[in-house]
C-alpha cells in the first residue's frame, strides 16, 4: 500500500491528501497517517496542511465558549450579591405605601395616624388621602421647589420629548427603507461579485488568505491533440487532449502563494469533472506557484479525457467544496 501511495505522489508531484485517497479508494485518515509516517523515513516527501484561518479561529472560539459553559454548569447554581449604590439604602415596604420617618433634609408633612398631606410643589394645594390608600402626587407647574432643608418639596416629573419622526427613521412609506429600518435604501446593498462568465471574462474573487485576485479565462483549445503529441506524449485510443489558458492578477497587497490552476477543472454536461493531467507542454508553458502583489501571471493547463465527453464549463476554486469562492466560465459555445 505504501508503494502505491508513493507511486501516485511521484506521478502527481503535488496533490491534496483527499485527492490521493480518492484515486486509490482509501480512507483519508489512513492515507494521511501513512504519508506522515513515510515522511519521517528520510524520503524527500513533505506532508502539509492548508486551511482558512478565519474559519478555524471561529471554530476554536466556539469550542472554547462551549467548554466554559460546560464548566460553569458543572459547578452548580450560584447567586451574585450586588451592593446597593448611593447613600440611601432601600427600606422594606409593607402595606400600601407607608411613610416612615426619615432623617436628613427630606421632611414628610402629615401625621401617620390619620389623613396626611403631600405637597407636589410650590403654590399647589395638597391632596388628602388616608394611610391605607395610595398617595397622589400633583406634578409641579414650573421648576421644582425646594424645602428649607435643601431637599425637593415634591417629586420631579421628567420633561416629555416628542417621538421621533417615523419618516426620518424609516424613510417614506412604501420604500425599501420603510421595510428595512437598518438600511437607508437599496442603493446601499453591496452587489456580490460576478461568479460566472464566458471565454475572455475576468472574474474577481478573494483567496483563502484574503488575497484580492482576478482570474481570466483566455483560451480553450479543444481538441488539442496536436499540441499534446508535439510535446512527445501519446494519447490512448478514444482519448483527446484539451488545453486551457488562464491568467491570474493579484490586485491586493498580499502575495498569492498557491498554484493558480491547482483546482481548475473541466465540467462535463452530465455534471462530472475532469482534473488536470500531470503533464506540461513546451509550447504552452504551465503555471508557476505564487503571484506577487500587482502582477499578472499566465499559464496553460492540460487535460486528458474520453473523446466522447461533452464539456460545458471551466471551473476554478481555491479548494474543493468552497462554493463561496467558485468561478465558472461557460464554454458551450466553443
């Protein structure tokens, strides 16, 4: 099994672990463990790993949050005592609004054994009430008056503010702003980048590390048997060769460190895909690894497929299964 693994690695030169497992029909974990063991035997073999840093950080943060919640749940319920703020501690209430003696500069007028009077402000008439009934406060007509001791003679009523104009908040009724108050109109919605095109189209995408790149499908040569045989290769009966020319432009400040056509595939009309062949043509130079910021690099990708296969598209993705960064070019008119 190790010999089969090494044969596939030597044939491809560079491939993902899941691709090798798919070609051999093996479990990905078995292939990874075998390759890791072989890399420690002195063979010129390096087993790497590739990931999306932001997604991995989110997964780690979620796992840590879950661990903390589980630890708190296992420690049992607890109560947090919060100290009272301010110099006037709350007094227990019993009955219907009893008035107890107070110290300081806030006197209470009236006698607790009978009807008492509560003054709501200067110039206001008191309201009679009994000890078992609720107190009725008369809001002051002007600024609050103060008792001789320095405290307010009655409760202060906050100023009433006018409610906000719904048109200013939500926009004119019937508009998109009225339906979505957190937006100021449909013009502010960010248009998603174009993900599909035809031969000659330039499509923008963001790399796994946040690189801003543009990929152009320049040319598709189908069939390209003459180019394949001119380079010294031989096709089997019922096979044909296809050559795809693409260019990658790095529009950002971060270098693009991967192979531009690592996961560039052909899509057949039945939905199946054709991966690139591990060959290069002298007349059509292949892609090189890495594109510095502000530069454009081109290359050619060779495919060998059954002669009866009808192609419909060329598809690029930074890694298999990444639908958010997938670019597709329609080649049905070829």
